[in-house]
């Protein structure tokens, strides 16, 4: 009898120690989640710099911008003289006469002397298109950086979930061992042991899912930033420049690249209307040529032509009406884009407010759930609570911590989404300290349509292209 009593006391002592270990494991898990990342960890700013440097999407749209720059050069070239050298030979077979071979060479110059302003308007419209394309590039930059923020935060969230799930498995494993000890001394039934076993299996399944989510987040990080994540530091939030929603919308209307892009598209459409009008007006061209052939001396000629459209089958009028319709479409697009940007700002503002309130609530939830778990665990040590009570309290604490992690990461994403909606999520505004792509460098070289073969501007263009393409 004394031996049985001593064995029972020994088992109860082991039980109390294991329940205590479960409480300590929960506290350790909280410390691991909240622990600071080492100083050498990669910061969000580092990730944004890598995303900016490695983005294929930015490289694609920079090339499209250079193509738009060349449209200005093409429009300028249309205002300049065109000089051609033409050489040829012909062999004639004549009936009942001597065959003959003649050769000739000539140089021609053709120039537009007056076109009612159509050429100048074409240049101005091309410039507005360049400005619109620059804003499109800035919009792509915002999307790339926001995608990098989302990928960075997703990895942090996935890693914290894995830590929570690992800790959950450890705690339930300890509780299962404690339940088995209590079952051995006859304090509980096998039902409570089975409940603990079921909870442990569910916890291991959730851990496997969390580890899978982490691998998915790592791949998304690689796609958005260009490298797999290492140690990641907790990101900070750049202060907002707007204290109210209306102030944020005013900034967006002034700064957002989508609105600026459409404004330049409207300007280009209005210039195209003037071009369509100019196409209906007179045009004067001049020409010079000099020619020599094998049958005679040099021949020089000069000419001037006046072209006045009298009837074009309705084509010129149709082109004018089309230009007006496109202008109206761009104006409507500007109104709609402004409305959509304002809506995006309002949505982002609301999401940030919700995430902030949710984070405050989950902080209180975690504190209350921690106190409750510790109380239930202590009562279980004294026999006043069942294993199921402890498991339920631990599950509530886990759910609270999961909700806390989600709220914290949601707040970060919502903050940067609001910056993006305001048009401020750019390398320059964030102060990332990285050399940015200069959209004017290429344009300033090609805007006057230089000849690469002979001009200093052409040689400068060669250097720029070598920097861009690395060859």
C-alpha cells in the first residue's frame, strides 16, 4: 500500500512538472515570435532596392519608354530634308536596231517647306506621349515596390506562423504526456487522453500546412525581389504625409502617376485634332536633283510643288472626327481614372484603420488569453480542471497570437498600399538611396534625331546604349 501511494505521488510530481513545462513552452513560443532579428538581417529597404534593380517588368517598360522617345526623333526627322543617292543601269533590246546599255546616277533632295504646322504638331504630340509613358513607368515602379512589400511581409508572417505552430506541437505533446500520467494514476479517463492525441495530430497537420505556406511565400519573394529571403528584420512604416482622408485624396490627385499619364494622353489627343485639321490645308514641298548618265552630260533640276486637298473621298474628314472622338474618350478616361484613384485612397485608408484597430484588439486578446491559459493550467495542476480545459485554453491563446500576427502584417501592407494609392510609393519618396533610372538621359540624346555614325550625339547615344544593355 505504501509503495502504491509513493508511486502515485511520484507520478503526480511528474505530471505537475510537465504541466509546468507546457506553460513555460507557451511563454518561450511568445518570446521566439517577439524576439528581435539580428542586426545583420535584411531590411525592407534592402528588399525594395533589390526589387527595383532586378525587376524585369521595369526593364520592359524602360525599353518601351525608349521606343516612345524614338517617336519624337522620327517626328523631328519628318521636318528635315531627305537626301537620296540613286544609281542604276538598263539594257534595251530594240527591234532591227542596235541594243544599248545605259547607266545613270543621281542625287535628290526633297524638303517640306510648309505643311500648315502638321509636322510641328506631330513633334509636340510625340512629346506628350513620351511624358505619358514616363508616368506609366512610374506606375509600374509603384506596383513593383508594393509587390516587394507584400512578398517581404508574407515571408515574415509565414515564419511567425511556423514558430507558433511548432510551439503549439511542443505544448500539446507535453499535455499529452501529462494526460497519460494522470490516466495511469486513475485521475482521468482514456477519453481525455484520446482528446489530447487528436489535438496533437491536428497541431502537426497545421504545422505541415504552415511550413508549406512558408515555402510558397519564399518562392513569391524570389519572384518579386530576385533572391530568396535570408534573415528579415521587422519592417517599419514611413510616416504618412496626410492627416485626413481628404488630404490623402488631394495628394493622390496631384501625385498619382495614373492620373498624370492620362492628362498627357489628353494633351496628345488634342494635338492630334490639330494635326487632322492641318492635313486638310495646303502643303508646299521643294526638290533638287542632279543626274548624270552614260548618254549625256550632267542634268540639274529644281522644283517646288503646292498641294491643296480638294477631295479625298471623305478620308480627311473621317480622320478629324476620329481624332475628336479619341480626345473625348481620353477626357472621360481622365475623369474615371481620377475617380478610381480617389476610391483606392478611400479603400486603403479604411483598410489601414481597420488593421490598426484589429491590432490593438488582438494585443488585448493575447494578454487576456495568456492570463486565462496560465490560470487554467494552474487549476489543472490542482485537479480542478480537465485536460480538455487546458487544450481549449491553449487553442484560444494560439488563435489570439495568429490573429495578432495577421493584424500586424495586415497593418504594414495597408500602410504601404495607402502610400501607393497616394502615388508616393517610389524609390525617390522612400529615400532608398539607390541610383535610379533617368528617363531623360536617353530622350535628351535622341530628341533631335542624331545620326549615330557622324555626330557627337550619336557617340553619346552609343555609350548610353552600352550602359543599358551591357554591350
